[in-house]
C-alpha cells in the first residue's frame, strides 16, 4: 500500500494521542481490575498499529510531481469535449448533404435533410378483362368484344417545394396513346384555403372524385356519365371545423359530360364549380361517425362547333356507348381493288345535321355516404342541363341519373369510401387471406324526352333510359394488391333499331368484369 506523505504524518500523531489517553486512564484502572484489562488490550492494539505503520513507511512514496494536476485534467477534458463537438458538426454537415430515401407501401420518396423538398414516385396499374354474355345477334346488340386490356397504367410524380408548394403530374400509358391526366400545382400553406391551378378533376361527382385505384366496382356507375372528368382551371379548397366541413370553389374551361379537356380551350366561356361536403360527427365515435353529405353544382356556357360539339356520349358499366346526339359525321372503309389495302375515311360534320352545345349549361348533385364498421353505403343524384341547337331548332335538355351502392367486408375490417385495409396480409402459410368485400349497386339514367321529340337524338340508335344493377367481390390481398370480380346487367328503353314510330329496345347488356390492380 502506498500513502501520500501527508497521510503518513497523521498516523503517528493519532497513535501518540491514544497512548496518552491510555496512560491517563491507567491510574483509574488500578482501582478497577476490569478497566485495567481493557487498558491492556487497547495498548496492545496500538502497538500492532505502530508496527503496520512502520512497514508502510519503508515503502517508496509517490512523488507529488507525478500526480496529475487539476489544470492538466481540465485541459484533457476540454480537448475531449472539442473532439465531440467537431464530430457532431461533421455529422450535421453530412446529413445536410445526404437526403433521406424511403421505400414503402406508398412508393419511393426522397426528402431533403431540412424537410423543405420532397419528391415521390408512386402509381398504379390495372389489368382488366371484359366478357359479355348473351346472344350478340339480337337486334340492337352493341359491338362489344370479349377482351383483356390494360385499363390504367399511371405513374404519379409528386412532391413539395419549400414545404408549402405541392405538385403532381400523372400521365396514363394505357390505350393507343399517352394521355396527361393530372398536371397541377397547389399552395398548401393554409389548410383552410389551398389554391390549385392546372389540370385535375372538377369537384362535382362523388364517385368521380374517388381515385381510380380506390373504386368499389371495376367501373363507375351510370351517374358518372353526367359529370365532367378532368379540366383545366384554378380552384380554392380547404377544410374547416376540424375537417367536419370541406369545400371546393373553382373556375374551369368547361368540358362536356364524361369529358376531359385537352391542352387548350375552344371558346371564351368558362364554368364555375362549387362543392361542400360535411361530416358532422367525424369526431364522435359511434354509428354516425362515418356519415357524410354534400352538394355540388356548376354553371357556365358551352359553345360547340361541328367538329367539337361540346356534348357528351353515355356508356354502360361495360363501357359500351348507348346514347349520343345526332351527328353528320360518318366513318367508312375504302378498299383498293388492286392492292387490297383498306383505308378508313371520316366525313366532315356539318352544323346543318349535327347537334351542338349552344348556350347555358348547369349541373347539380346531392351526394352522400355512410360507413360504420364493416358496413357501408353511398349514393348520388345528378342532373345535367344544356342548351343545344340543330340547324334552326333549339332545345334546353335535362338528363338525370341516380345510383345507390352498398358494401360489407366479410372478413371484419372497417369499410370505407377509399377502400379496405386488411388486418393481415395474404400469407397462406400463416393462415392469412387478406380482406374480402361484397358489393352491390343499382342505378338509372334518363334522357330528356325532348331530345327525341325535337330530333336531337334518334331513338332507334340511342336509348332513352338505362337501368343497371351489379354485384361484385373485392379481394384485398394487401394494401398494394387487389383483385375485383363484378357482374353487371344493364337494360334499355329504345336504342335497338326498328322505326321512329315503333323503336325496339336495345339488347340487355350482361358483362363479367375482372381486374388485377397493383399500386406502389
């Protein structure tokens, strides 16, 4: 054992003090034998302690100069602290240069270290089939073909710039040509007042506003025929009261029913569109929490031409056209007798024999849904009015449609307007099968009778009404993979040939639709 010099000098003083105390007590111990014994024991212990101290004092001592001083220790601590500070600064600089990259069920995202910039790549692919049943030789049967097709192939490029500015670009590679579905920018600084400008969906139809990847059925219902699709314009949107009330107000170029605008407008007239949607019990747990009701409408003016009539055509759930206005445009095939090569020729339409939009256009749509646990229902009603002209004949036509659809999730997950999120992903080895949803709907569409009485449409070629019902089964294997199987049946009034006085009904359409959808 090694002691400091100060420690060695204190032990002899202590032993001397003890010995003096023992000597003073020896006189008292002479009169008390028991006390004398205690004094002798203490004296022996003091001697033993002195021997120990003597041996320790013979060992070499540590020089005071060898011991670290307080100043040296402080210097070492400060040096270590500085090294830690430099390491922290280098780490922060590295993070500033290297963005965060994440890949998950919502696609690929790249975010700057300060969070000001973000770029995301996601999208979805839908591979469909359509198989029509029944005798296609019946009078009025549509030229429908059993087919497999790529219904939608849509990569989505989106992100934010300085947090408050959002952008989205979504092309579609399905079909014979690439089309631009969405391309817009949005200022999102204020959640109750966002400003968007570009090409996107007009805020009118309830089912139309749902993404194509979130549809309850393979194809949208009959009401979708009477609302616009995508248009170019500017819109103010937001949510207030904690999300209980949402609104959209916008000015757009204006498009026909079921139509989308191109890169530019064809006239100076514009459409004004507005929508409010309320979920009054959004923050109250119970059966009414998933209740939402809304009202949407639009008003504007459409001025068509013979080449671009400004009027829409209507289709069935099987995407077969069952109503269109009169047009003089005809298409036929010419075959060269020498080369046997065929050429398709389309004649130019004429305003004398073609119906065009010419005046006020308005739409309105009450709409709503209710979802509670595994049950859900949604529905909407749409009226679309348009002033039209055919040569010197004018008319103000109002077409209407309604539908109601319901769903039940057989595996117990919560139903919603945006689809189902399975509790467990598909994994047969673990006894997990995803989520299964059963859906059904009914809808009707009616054409204004003045369309036929005024000669704006031909009852032998176009139906005056359609009634459609369908059943479907949706299988959500996980949040990114879904399989749909639907059966739709649509009956018609008129549109099946015959004569103007005795028109025949178009043959009932029976179609089985399937879809495999992949989102990323």
